């Protein structure tokens, strides 16, 4: 790897300055490392790296195909962030919940209703994933379910996931279960409109939590 000029320790580069440095690296044929590595290299917070990468995308300096050349999700993990993951979930999952309300079998509905409550002793992330994957599978669209599984694999990677200061908060867990029940009950009632709206409301709450955690992390 070519040696790159680094900013003075006393002054972190702006997003524009960082984008300029990264553009030079791309022009020299380098593959950019993950956000975490870039943040360490330039002594900036990761949100500054994301701003710089957004500028590069805006001006067409990043090749979108770099996201699709790793079937195992590794290239996607290296090139995305928590906000992109939840934005894609918001676009995809309400539609899957709508389909599930129409297509789910009685057995699938029973499983979704059961999974809406986090079992005692079960890791909350695993319980959440199990519920959402059941909804995706019940959509009856195998391709969508496979794409959703890949999306969650990318989002659950430690390089993408953002942690809160109190990830085991019982209040949030209870609220999440209520949101899951809203989705599950709409699916069981064969109400696609309500199922879609309930899933969107649930993921909007998740989106807000992620934004709050990123804001707190960037302020630290």
C-alpha cells in the first residue's frame, strides 16, 4: 500500500478534505479499507468517514459494483453502515409482512405469534432475528427471504452493528415485544394493511434508536 499523507494530529480533516484524500487513493488504484480502519488511519470519528464516503458516492467516485462481488456478504459488510442497513430493512420488511398476512400458513402464523415474545434466557438479538426471519419466510417469496437473511447477516456483523450503553434495557425489550406482537397479530388476522403499517412503525422505532446511539457515539 502506498504511503499516504496524514493530517496533523492537532486538526482532524473535514469531510471534504477526507474525501479528497480518499479520492486520491482511489485514483492510485487502492481499495479502501473498512470505515473503522479509515477512521483510525485519519484520526477521525466514523461519522466523518461516512460523510466523506457519501461525498464520493455523490460525485460518482465510488463504484457501486464493489458492493456486489462478495456472495458471502463480506464486501457488503466492509462498505456499509448501520443506517444503510435499517433504511433497507424499512424498504423491504413492511412489504414482507404484508405478503405474510396473505400467504402465511396456519403453522407459520403460530410460529410467528410464539416468536413475538422473547423467551426467558434467550439472547435478545437472536430472538429478534428469529421473529423477523419467520415473517420473511412466511411471505412466500423465497428470493426475498434469502435476500433478507443476507441483509441481517450484514447488519449483525460487529463491524456494522452499533451498540447502546445499556443493550439489556428491560423497558426496550418489553416495547420491542409489543411491537412484534402488533405485527404478528395483524398477520394472524390476515390484515395486510395493518401488518405492513405495524412493521413500518416497529422499524421506524429501531431507526430512531440507531440514530440516537450514533449521535451518542459521535459525541463521546
